[in-house]
C-alpha cells in the first residue's frame, strides 16, 4: 500500500487541472503578449485565473500578480516594499518561525542596512500580540507574519495582528505568507488588513513552478525582475499560462467544496492524533492545551515526536512500508540543521532529533490513516529497542 502523507511539501495534481494544462500546452499554446488569436486565447486564461483568485480572496483582479512560486512571491513582497518605502523607515518585523523564503530574505535585507525584529512564539507556535505591539516603532515600514506554520501547523492571529498594526500606523504594510494557509482557510485580505499575501500552486493540488502575490492597489512596491514589462511592469517575463490556469483551477475546485473537505481533513487529523497517542512516550507538537486534537490549528498538519527514534531513521522505515512523510520543511530537507520552528517553541534536543511531520490532503483516506498507525505500532518499539543497544 502506498500512503502519501507529505502534502505540506507538495500535493497530487487534480485530474481536472492536468487536463486543462495539457489542453493549454498542446492546443492553446500562444504567448499572451502576442496580438494574434493564439495570444488572445492565452491572455483569456490569465484573465480567468485573475478573476478566479480575486473572487476567492474578495479583492480586485488587478491586485493579483503571478510568480514562479511562493518563494518568489515572498521575495517580491519583502524586497520590493522595503526598497520602495525605505525613506519612511528601515525597520521590519517578522517571526522566528517563518519559512526560509521569508527568513532568508530578511537576512538579505539586514545586509542592506535594514533593522529586523524577530518575534518569539509561545510553546504552541503562536506569536503574542503584546510582543508585536511592543516591537512596533515610528520607523517600522513592514510586518511579515505567516498564516500557517509549515512544520507544526500553528495558526497565527492574522486578523488581530492586522488590526493592531493599522491602529498603530495605517502606513505600515502587512505581509502574510499564506502558502500553507491558502486552500485550507478562508482568507479575505481586505477584512484582515493584509496588504500583501503570497500563495503557491503546488500546495493546493495545482502544478509546481507557479504562485501568486496579492498586492493591495495602494501599496508602493518596486519590481525585482526586469525585462519585457509584463504584468504592468511588476513581474517581467513570459507568463506560465498553463501553470497559472492550473493553479486557478485547483483553487476553484478546493473552494467549491471547502467546508466538506476541511471537515474531512480535521476528521483525519483527529483520528491520527487519537491513534498515535496510543504509542508510549509520544508528543504531538503545537497543540493548545484546550485543543487536544488540533481543531484550532491547521487541518492538514500533525507534528509528532517519537523520543528514542531519530527522525531520519523513522522516515526511511516508514518509506519501506510505502508511507511517505517528512522530517521537517521540505524546502530545507537536504540541509541537516535543527528545525528553527521546534527550537522556537522550546523543544529540547531529544524532540528535535525525533520529530516527523505528517500532512494530509483531500485524497487522504481513513484506510491510509489506519495503515500508517499500524505500521507505527509495529515499528516504534522495535526501533527503540535497536537504538538502546
């Protein structure tokens, strides 16, 4: 049996998405900048994508920019806004548990003379609003807070943070990395005071190599790519029409059945947590005390530590049984370094060494959960005995 439980890394493409993309690549393959009919056909797909994503987010179509991925969207938001607004100040705020797409970009901006404040999180992976309020300064120009943590699934108080930021200074820009949240949550940037929001196609059963950035029309932002002036000069380069349309179609399908799919994900999550807690000395990370089954965290992510078993050993043991999981963020999976998120929530070395991320999708079944639990019941005691020797 093959069980794919690494959906925070990437997801299986919906058949309808693959069908649409094949049609575009093989039949409607024109360049959207061309003036002939093939170009117009391609441009219509871009218009469809803008309309679809704008409707989901309840924003204006002109506020959607297409990128090559979520990482590029984050880079464009942070670098573009920092450079465009540095006369108003050079102070930026983010958190200690951001994705490398944000943290590494912040490191770059720090090297360019910007001052960065990294907010701590509590033991459950959530920022404290009082810490955010204390960090705001007259020279703060941008705050970046992720919507959903990719490792432990913690949800940040985005709406409350947005309101707090704008009360302090309406001119401060609020960026949200929603790569793990888009498709799993209802996100309306205008209501939540979000000025910039990044998302990615391959996390929502769309293709890899495409993402988008919502940019409020009032935001001052500089491009970071230069060339033919596509997308109003904000993101030059021939658009990935098939990828863009595929991403929009995937989002459309997810949000058409949003409540049903969300309930199914939480059901799988509860079933898995109940089952995995039957194993001795197991710790489920990032859950609030009043929320033992993670219903106040992301519906698709469960971070579990198995003290006494190294995460890489367990990962490959599960793989031998056809179960695919992750030992952390897939974007840094080939870099053997401790998880910044787990360290930020106060995890000790034993937890850092033994954590596995299980992440579900609309394709995850109860049968797969049962099979995975049974393999864990069989393998964990054996691996612990082997480790003790």
